[in-house]
């Protein structure tokens, strides 16, 4: 099985700096783009990709997103034993909790970093299985046969109360920036088929474009590239940083 990946993080049209960051295996991307090809089971038994969105309006959101992804990638790749699903979930939950506590401690020691935090959405292949994990409101979608479906569920006040996202942007969970953090973790192996495309993105895309427009854009891609989705966010106003990962399952 092969997984073709395209990733891009863009500052948008309004913000002065980019507080988003992307992780693809061991690479970090901010204000740039790249593409990758993974051969699952051939040259590696696991790989990970993630989007982290620094909390808007808080100090050092860009530092927080980079720290989260750097530390998560390092600790994920330090795993030596093959873990079963529960062990993997426990390890990832503990890892995110530790990073959360480290960010909070840095915020206590440095006033410029007080209350910093970021979301994280993770898409993971691990020993023949697919998983995703989430803290916050960055999203995972699946595109299959022309239909886009949101797989993750936002950790927001709007989602909890079944409101349209435009009614409330109050974030209920993030890494850093609060007393506690929790991590959604799901095995989605049975929901993965050849030719599926998975989309990970920050709210700089989903706040600027309706799911129907994102669906149309992916369906009309001439080349497997993120440029059209970034342009779609800009067309919608580009009011926030936008980060996008596309992962196509082949073979």
C-alpha cells in the first residue's frame, strides 16, 4: 500500500504571522509546501501526519504549535516496542498530556508565553492499522467517490450544543492554555479503502469555505496538490492561517 501526501501551510491574507504548523513524519512545515510518498509495509511500519493551530489571540501560538509537533514527533518515533491499540492510545494520551503540562509550565515561567496553546489533529498509520487523534477543532475529513465526510468532531461549544460553527468559536479543549487536556483516539482501519483521500486542516480552511466547496475542489483536482484548497480559503477571505494535508491511499 502506498500513501501519497501533499501538505501546505500558509499565513493567509490578513494575519501578520503564521501560527499553524504541519508535521509529516519527521518534517515540519510552516509557510511552505511539500509532497511525500510512503510505502506502508515496505520501507516503514508507521508514519504520522498532523496539523496544529496556535490558539488565536493568545501569546506565542506559533511557539506552541511548533513545540507540540516537534515533541510529539520525537516521542512517537522513540517508541521501540510494537504496541497494541490500547497501549498505543495510552502512550499518545500520556504524550499529549505531558506536552500540555510542559507548555503550561513554560507559560508560568515566561509571561510572554502565558496561556499559549494549540489544537492538534493526527492521522496515523501504525502496523497495518489507521488511527486518528484530536484535541481541539482542527479537522479530519474523508473524500470517497465524490463525497466529503467529516470524521473528527470539534471540541467546541458550538459542537456540544449542536449549533452552527458561526454561532460560537469557543474552544473547549486544546494542548496548553488550560488546566486539562483530553485526546480523542479512534481506530478507523475499517473506514479506509483504496483511492480514499483524507484531509487534515486547520479552521483557516473550514471557516472560509463550506464543506460543499471543499468537496467540489477536491473532486476537481487535476493534480494531487494543496494549492486549490489554499486558494479556496483565500477566496473566502483568507482571514486566518490555513494548513492543509491531503493523503491519498493507493494500492
